[in-house]
C-alpha cells in the first residue's frame, strides 16, 4: 500500500525548514487515521484535501484506486461526486439571480409552464401516516427557492428515470416531474429531491437559451479552473477514475462495483445526459476551488462568480423555521458549517469560522461495517488538529 504526501505551500526561505516539516507531520497524521481502514479492507483508498480561502494546505492520498491491480490512489484521480453536484447547480442558478434574470421567489411555472395547475396529493412524510382525499391545488405553487431547498413537494425522481438517472434529456425528465402530483404543500416539509435540483437546471436552460452543461462550463468551471469536472469524462479521465467498491455478500471484504445510477460507457454523449442533481465527476482540487470561491464570498483569484448575498443565501438555512432540517440553497447547513456529500461517500465541508475546507474523496457504495461511517469524521478531526487556528 502506498501513502503519498503532497503539501501545497507558498515557500519562502523562512518557512522551508519549519513549514515543510510541520505540513509533513500533518499529512502523516491524516494518513495514520485512514490507514487502518485500508488495512482492514473497509476502504479501498482515499484522497483527502485541506485548504483555507487562499491555498491548498495539504493533499494526502492513501490506498488504492484499483485494489485488483494495486494501482495507488493519485492526487488527481477523478471520483463520481454524485449529490455534491447539487450546490454546483445551485451556484449556477444564483448567477442568474445576481443578474436579475431569476428571482428565488418566482413561481417555477413562470419559466416552465408545464408546472401550471400541478396538484398536491398528500402522502405523508417520514414517520407520518399517509392521508387520503382528492388531490387539491397547493396554497402556493412551487417557487424557485423550493427547488433549491428540497421543500417543493416534488418526489425524489420520476418513474421514467429507470434503470439509471441519466437517460432522457433534461427537458423530458423535468416534464415528467410536472405530470406528477406534489407529495406535500410547498414549504411545509423537507424532502430530499433530485427532481427539484434537476428542475433548477432546466430553469437555467430556459432563461439563458443555453444547454445547462454549457452554462456550467462557461460560468463556473472555466473561470474557477475546474478542469476535471465533467458529466462525460474523456478516455484519459476515465483512466484516472477511482474504482468503486461495496461490501461483499458476507460483509467480510469489499468488492468492485459500477456506479449503478449511471449508464456506461461514461463518455457516451449520445445516450447519457447531464444530471444537475448528481451526475458530475470531479477531483479533490477542483472541488476545493469551488469551496474556496464560496469561502471568499463569491470570489476566486480576483474573479467574482457570485455576490456575497448569493453566497449567504446558499450557505444559510432556507427551510422554514418549523422545518427541522437545516438546508440552504444546494447546501446542508448547521453547526456553523456548510457542505454536501455524495452517494458514494464523497464529501466537502466548509467551516467559515475556522476558515477551513475539507474534501474527502472515496468511492464506497455503502460501508460494510459501522466502522466505515467513522472514516470521514476521523479525517476531519485530524485535519482540524493540524490546521485549525
């Protein structure tokens, strides 16, 4: 097993002796808490990153990108970041809010007329009994803010999104959501919804007249230098994708698996379509650039991407006071931090008070033991011990 330390420092003669040594110790500390999980075959490998608003402080790689061939994990390996795509989509939409082209208080039907007349069919949320009765008009239609905060009443997905979530154009998938009754009154509950974030992506297309993915490329990925963030990895990028793993049948080891939610081959642009709620592949460094932009109030390397107000809305609680789930626009919030995870256990977290960003990149389709659920927390604890001030 190979462990790699890659400290990113602004080197001057005054810090060469002490700076390199202290960052090496920090990277060793992070590796030491992850190594037992690799040794016990709970985790194949990981790339972790710690940054502040200006620079990457540390990148640590451990374990394998491919267990079978013993290919070591690389700092520039790609991962399916799944629902970490959600805040990226929210940021893209908030660019249009900054431009005055969209208001978060607008009804979605203003941009997507297929949502006019959508009814509510109360089914009851978590731990609630289903209700009966005739579908009825909502007290107010879905608003743009409801799409971004999972308070729209839309289902998680539509029946057409089978067997994978990336088939059919965005326009077709969003029309299928509009044909479904809402599952609750907008604003009254929190219910995690891919359909809501996908609909936000479709609003971007209608307002700009551009393909959603082209807008992301031109207004987010290129300005931020996110060169490896894509829905369709190239052949060269596919060679750098860390393989995915799940527990074997007896839960005694891990075994290789595909990303079940996506269609293969991953570079098939004819039959695979962008999924705003969860389709992106990315690297730790690219995700850090996105987070740095937010930690800097919407600016990175002198380029303003978002207004400070847009960042504040994204990263603070937007769910109603009576709704216990704390969610902003595309971000989970609470405890003084904001962030988002992905289905295969990736995560990014920003702590404005400490000025720290932590990126955790793995490809685990669920953990084979409860011990696996501790991996990210132990990485973050080690990162804070090393870098928090």
